[in-house]
C-alpha cells in the first residue's frame, strides 16, 4: 500500500529552526555522551534538540539505539541489537540528577527480541529515578510490547506519573507508516492502562502530514479519548532522510490551533499542538497544566 499523494516540497518558513550550538547545548550533550546514554533527541533527529538541550533537558532513550522494527517515519537505526545494559537505569538516574531535572521523560527503542519487550528495564529505570530523585515526576513513552498485558502491568506497577504511547497516525496508514504495529493494539494498551491504574495519566500523539484526512484525524482523536487518553500531542511529520516516507503535506500553524480546539472539545484534558510539537516536547508544562 502506498500513500497516494505527492511530496510536499521545500519546508515552509514556519518550519525553519536554528542549528544546535551554545554552551548549554554542549554541556548537556557532553553529559549524556559521557554517561554512555542515548537520547531520542539525537537518535530520532528531533528538530527541537537545540531548544531542549539549551534548556538543559533531554528525553532518555533506553534499551540501546537499535530497533527491531522498521517504521518508515523513524530515524532510529535498526540492528545489530545489543543486550540491555543492566547499569543503564542507574546511569539515567544519576545523569538526570546532575542535570537537575524535576520532570524526566524516558522512552525506548522497540525490542521485540526480548521476552518482556523491555518492560522490566523500564521498571528498573523508574525505580532508580524514584530512589535518587523522589520528588521528580516521571513520564515513560513505551512501545506496544506486542500487546502483552503482563509487560504493561510491569511498567504500571513501577508507578510512572504519565504513561505515554503514541498511535502516530490514522488506522488506514498503518501498513505503510508502521509495519509491524497495530492500531487497535495501541488503542487497547491505552485503554488497559487507564482502567488498571486510573491515577496514572495516559497520553498519546499523532504526526500530521502523512496523507491522512480530516475525518480520519477526528475519528482517531475520538478513539483515543474513548480509550481514556487524557493528554494529546499533535505535530508535523518531517522526513528524516530520502529513504523515509515523504511529507505529503505541511500543515499550517493555524490548522494545528484548530485541531487543539477540536481535541479539547472532544474532552482531552491537555493538548499540545503545533508544527514542532513532539511526544516529550514541553512535557513538564503539559503535566503541570493538568495540576493547576
């Protein structure tokens, strides 16, 4: 199945960003590299890396920097895989402490090769963060664990403050955008999380500009809300390389504003929507808004 739309062409003015530089940026990069850690900011070529590193924050990427899946939107590498590093949870907690983080976001590559999909490693990382930084809020952005209820339970029992899992796109585009994943599987994961631990906030996100229709976007938002998802992020898909899916359309900022209003009307508690919004972009502010 191919997305039936032409490439969008050159980036519009609203998608221009300055290149990474500056002392704070270098300080965070050196700290992460020196701790032998990975960040999704670097591995996924996030356009917000300058802003986030310069603000002395980052999203930790655990379980290595290689993924078992080949999603056609993602810049993270694939194979060869390495066994999980048992010391990584400790280094994440120590580095978060040195960075002075009061809100930590931890995500991972997808590891379908592991019996628990890496759930135990997530739990261990949450545990180390709780020990070292007891007042820090923790958000985890997890893979689908191939639908394993047991793996999801392991993560929930570790008590993150926010459990994030992205559906990424509308159901029709899954075979092209997310081969190996399943839309309903992701919806079911979010529903289970909300039912089993209702005091843990659930969160999800979509990329726009892959060829989806307005009706498909709205239907997906309704599915997420019906599954109990409370936080939502909407951002522009950007092609990481020529080998990845082309951008079908650059969505103007005012349309992102309109989708935010639609999502709030559907019933989401907090929504971040804009061309540069990503799953963990201003995650702390989104969470704090819910507590206000």
